[in-house]
């Protein structure tokens, strides 16, 4: 099985990029975040034509939105809402082998890392808390996978400069602590770091603000794949498709993350 996750930053605007990924990488399942379209305008037919006729989508106009696209049937599709908002950030479904797959888009959190001064940052912290609390209390499938843009780069080498990023939203100590609590509650293994040592730089996002993102290489690892411990032994390899950041003059600022299971 091959699973890919990608914050596409508008699925309709970048449909050609998604279709290219499907054609070149041929994942069994693709999870998207920040689709930015209501369900009625989601390009369901284009993906079905590409072989991904099994779809679970949850979107809204202009913001957020998540999707699971699969070659094979999925069952028990569900939508989860957090923080008393219906903002299309979490869906899940069950795969043929019983594995529960979650696609999640954590709030970015704005620019000021102070929940009292910034309601967006407060929302982000509450979202992480509520999701962790749910995993602690809710009975789950024995086999589970969580993918998505979690908007936190947890490790020192998940950012271009740990020292300079400590006060920047996405790498602050409080966010890292809450993401660690979520991962503990999920009881998951960080799939890319299962293969890439913590001391090696690893990014999945590069800002639009950089004049030359490749030359500056000031990235962050915001996109994640976690697997339950009983699936970790089945992991064959993971990849972050850095080259996708340069596929077009107007790319997503995120690139796909891929995990393959043997």
C-alpha cells in the first residue's frame, strides 16, 4: 500500500499538479488538505477518471477542506469538528483491511505565538488539545494512520534554524509540547523519522515569501504521517517530494509526503 498526503492550497487551482502526482507516483490513497472548495465544486469526476473513484470529502468556500481519494473502497466515512467550529479540518474512513485512516488539517495559528493576543493561535492550541483528548477517550481501530498538515515542526531539525524559529508559530515550545501529547494519545510512530535520523534536516514546506526557495532552503516539516505501532513494521519507505515545489511557477507551498507499506 502506498499513501500520499499533500496540502494542495486549492485543489481546483492546482488540479493539474494533483493529477500529475497521481500519474507519476500512483499512490493507492491520496489525502489532501486545504482544498478550499465546497463539496459540490470538488473535481470528483477528474479524480474518478484518474482511477480514484472512492472519495470522502469535506470542504468549504475559500478555506480549509480535506479529502481522501482512494483506488479501492473505503467505508465508514466520518467528519469530525473541533473547537465548536464546522471548518472542515478532520475526516476519517476505514480501509479494506480494517485500518482507520485520518486526514487532518490543524489550524496554522496566525503570526503571534500568544493565545491571549491572537485568537488564531488560541484556536490552534485548543484544536490540538481537543484532538488529543478524543484519542485518549475514544476507542479506535487497532490499525490506524493519521496524515495531514499538522502545522507544527516538532523536532530541532524539522526547521531550518531551531534557535531562530523558537519564537515563530509552528515551532514554539508550547506547540511542540501539544503535538507530542497528541502523538502520544494517538500512540503513533512518526513514519518519515522512522527512516530519517532526527539529526538530519527534513522539510515539507517552503514559504512563498522567499525569492528563491531552493537557494535559501528555509523550510519546515509541517506535513506528517503517523502510523500505529503495529503498522510500523510494515513500513517500507517514506519520501518527501521536494521537487514538487518547483513543478510550476504557482505551486503549493507544501509538497507531498509519501509512505509505502510492504
